[in-house]
């Protein structure tokens, strides 16, 4: 199971969406909602199957790639932090409570680096 953990994660998303679809069924939504949400569940399960097949057909060992820039790991937190800052203009300044610490974490990751040190 360790090797196919990514497929289990995607399948878990599909199962969670299936559970949410069941909750919608309890509250009596329209048929269009069932079709749309059900298609999302189906697409997620097909994606999980694709990931599972891909991991089974792939190499036996996972390859570790080195990131050429030591601060490259800070890109994702920076992007999410800047997105939250932009959303502050729409939803209010309370999003800064999440954005500022995230940008601080990204700054620390950029300063320290996130990849293994060269020997």
C-alpha cells in the first residue's frame, strides 16, 4: 500500500465527495445537482484508477530529483499567500491572518533552502 498511496489519496477524495453527495440526497436536492456531483465522484474515481495503473506500470523504484534552486520549495506557499492577499480585496482583511504567516513561512523556506545540502 505504501507504493500506491497516491491512488488511495485520490480515491479518498472521491469517497469523501460520495459522502457529501449522500448528504445532499438526505436534504433533497434537485436531480441536476445529483448528476453534476455524481459525475465529479465518477471522474475522481477514474483519476484514482489512472494513478493506480500509472504507479503499477512505472519503475519499481521512485527517483528523487534534485531541485536546481535551493529555495524552489518556497514557490507554492508564496503563490498561495499572494492569492490570499489578492482575495483580501474581495472577502475582507481577515484573510491576512492566514496570508501573512504563510508568506513568513515562504520567506523562511527561501532563506534556509529546502533541498539537501551539497557535500
